[in-house]
């Protein structure tokens, strides 16, 4: 039962006064009371009053339909709409707007608009109808629909108001037609208003055209309101210009413009992006000063700020002070625990929540993926599907696919893919990128390629290209990786650091030294990508595999950053290929200085000396390893059977079915070492079967 709120008795009191005054029987008064009840969430009372009206008019029907729309019961609203004997344009617009504003009702909205079009003479469409349909077009990213609506608006002179212009700008921007959005705005010369100007600033921010956004912002300074400032501040923060976002906030305060929760959320996001505790604490103090500390939206952003700055203690303190715990604040704290590898605490917080929305589930799933605890994630996903039913958020699916990629669990990955198809998920670039990555890392590059081809060339972004290029490089399809890079450039998709790691890996595997050098030079000169550790390591390893140790040595001398163990490890491999003991000793000195407790480095060094026949040196390294008590992590293998991942290491006897497994292994070993006579007998008995196997 819904709890009684303080406002409810006042609503009933107004109704009582209407009855006493004799106005309750008036249909006008009844319609107003239906609106009053619905505005306060009392939809049952509104419907009871509606039922008492002997002859409801069109306004009565519109009032009760709107009551259910406000209650987000669109099924009931549509049932009333269909049964209403009186419907006007307001009835249709109310239902259409409700469908557009809700998720998964896009088809219903299109069908209803088609009905309105077919009954244009009796119902008609107005500016509200058309701007609502522009919002739907933007939501669906269907620019062709938007162009048709725009054409109709021009024919009927419905394209001149500020709301029409702003809706057109928003539609073209969200459908990827920024130039058309600019053309619409340019057509407003002499009649630019606040609404259309703010829409244009938002469109520029969406396209990362921050110089144009700033120009539009200052071109009509007298029009700027708090929404204008918030839009630009948020645009800078979302596009990675954190310092400019904070500078604009300071300018806003100096100009006497008051801030609101949206301003503070963007500013806190900028502080989080900079990982600046000092600035974050200043903004937190400002929040306390102006009394926004009870705002759940802002508290969640503060928790997120402290988590990203690595101060979990402060984040816990803010979270503990939140009177009504927000799922978003909980999700931020779960992400904070995850970033520090503390999944036990993240799980504890998750288990303590009475309300869990998709954001909280996604945060915990992402944490398990980042900490590479795939088994725990699979268990969590099974719990989710059992308790929650359908998966509403694609990010949860993306996390599960990431775990499948880590474990190379192709069978489960295929099941998740089937689930995606069965539940008709929106196959956006992120979800398709996760599928491509999963198939690639599970060893099925053909499936990865087919999934990649499902994405239209015009919709492929840098992440999707990077995943596919890396997959081709890893599986030995270097030519395909390079060809895909060329396609990426033709489509004006800017490569990033990840792209060049994949390309250099392809050149390293194939021994394409000259091409690798060209890529390395171009990443800085043409694409402004600063080389990182993995780029340098790839180059050193590429020279080593091509037996060009002199180039590797010369390259190492020119590396402008501090050389870490990754690069020295690649250099050691290069020295081993060229059998250069002197340089192996140099690499040994640096490696053991950086990673003296890493057993894998000792094994790598011992193998390098053994490959050159330096047995004394190998023994010395082994002895040093024992003296340091350094241990190499044991290699392991795993298999996914019966909804569980079974992990095995060398000599492992911890599995619950270890006896049966080892018995089977002994039996199989016996079959492998059959005598020549027995093998001939088996071949005679089974015909071509053994011949096919061997």
C-alpha cells in the first residue's frame, strides 16, 4: 500500500471544499480535480472520480489518460485512449509524447503518428506533434525520417518557432548531420533566441567542436542563462578539457551567475577527471556552503570524485552521511573498491543494498572483469538472471563477454551471443566491439570478422577498429590488420595509442621492420600520439625477432622515458636471438634491479644463458633465484564445463574429481604409447579411423 504523504490530506481537503460549495457536480470542476489527483500521484482516486462523471467530455478523457501517463502506466493509458469516444489533437499528442519519452515504445509512436497522418483532415498535426517526432527521430538516429519531417515543417510553416528550430538542431546533431544543424541555426540570423542558441551550443559540444561552441556562446552574451553556462561547462568536461571546464565555472561565479546541481555535477566530474583532491575538496566545501549536501545527485558525484582520487576513506565518510542511500552513490563506491582490487568489500556493500538497479549490478560486474575474477562474475550473472529476470543494461552483457574473453570460454560466449539475439538487444558499437573481442580472444577469428562486418562502415569507431586490428595481428593475419588500418584512415577515424600497439604487434610477428618503423614515426608526426611503454617494447622486440640487435641497441639509447622491466624483457629476448652474452648480462643487471622478486625474470634469464650453452651462468641465476626466494607463478589451464570453470596447475590434486581425472589421464597415456604391433592390430580392426586420427 502506498504510504500517505503530507500533501494527500490537502488534496482531499480541496475536494471536500468543492463538494461543500456545490461545484463538485460541475464537469469542469471534476476535470480540474482529476488533474489535481494525478499531479499528486493519486491515480486511483482520479479514476474513481472519472467513473462518477455521467457524461465525460473530451477534456475528461484527456485528463484521465494524462493521469495514467504521469503514473507511467502506458498500457492503461492506451486502453483508455482506444476506448475514448471523444478524441482531439491533444489526446493524440499526449499519447505520442508519452511513447517517445518512454523506452521500447518507439514502434508504437511511429504507428500512432501514421494514424494521425492518415486522419489529417479530422485530427491534424501541429508544431507539438512535429517537434515530438523530431525527438523520436533523434532517439532512433534516423536522419532520413528527420529530413522528411523537416521538409513537411517548411511546407506548413511550422519551422520558425524557437522550439521547432531547437528540435531540428538537436535532431540533426544526434543523427550525425552536424553541417545540417549549423545550416538550421544559420537560418535564424536576426531572430536567434535562447532556446535555439543553447541547442546549437549543445550540438557543438556533442561534436567536440568546442571552439565553435565558445564562439556561439559569446556571440549573444545577453541571451546566456544558467543552462547556457551549464551546457558549455559540461561540454568541456565530457570532451576531456577539464581545466577549461573549471576556468569557465570560475568565470560563471565571477559574473554573478548562480549555479545549480547540474553545474556542480559537471565541475565535480572535471575534478574527478583531473584526479585533483585539492580542487575536489574546494568544490565539496562549496557544496556544503550553499546547502546542496542533501542532494543525492551531488552526493553521488562527490563519492565518485574521492574514489577516483584514490581516497576511499573520504568516499566512505560521504556515503555514510547520505541519509537516503542512492544506488548511484553505491555504484561509485563499488567502483572505488574495485579500482583498488578490494572485491570482497565491493561485494559486501552490494549485498547490503536493499535496492539494486542496473547501475549497481553493472558496477560490480565491471569490477570483477577488471580484477580478472571471471568465475565470480559468471556466478554473479547467474544470480542476476535468477533474481532480476531480463538483463536491461547492455553494459552487464559487455562485462560478461569480457570475462569470456579473459577465460577464452567460447561455449559460454556463444550462449551470451545467442541471448543477445534472442532478447533483441540494440547492437550498438560497444556491444559489437565486445563480441568481436570475445571471439578473437577465444581463438575464433572468423566469427570475429563476421561480427565486425555486421557494423556498417559508416558506424565503425576507433574502438571497434582497434579490437579487430588487434585480433588479426594476434592470429597472424597481418595483411588484414594493415588493410583494416587503411580503411580506418579513409573513413577519417583517428587512430589512437591502442591502434598503433596492434599495428606494431602485426609488424613484429611478420618481421616487417621497415613498415613498423614507418608506423612508429607516423604515430607522432601525423597523428599526435605519444609513444608509451608498449610501443617501445614492440619496437625492441620487432628488431630482436628480425635479428637486428644493433638497431635495438640504438633504439634503446633514444627512448626518452624511463625504461621499465617490460622494455628490458623485450631487449633480453632480442639478445637471446642474437646470442649476445655481454648484452644479456646488461639486461640482467637492469631487470633484477627493477624486479628482483619476480621469479619469471629469473627463469627468462636462465633460459637465455642456457640457449647459448652458458650452463655456469644459468646455474648462477638459479641459485640467486633460490636465495631471493623468488617464485614463478605456475602456469595453469582451465576448461568450462557444466556452468563452472575448472582450473588446473602442474601436479594439482585439489580438484574434487582429481582421482578420476588422473585415472583417465593414465589411461590416455597408455593409449598414446601403444607398441607397433598393437597399433597395426588396432588399425586393421578400425580401418581408416586410426589413419584419420593420426
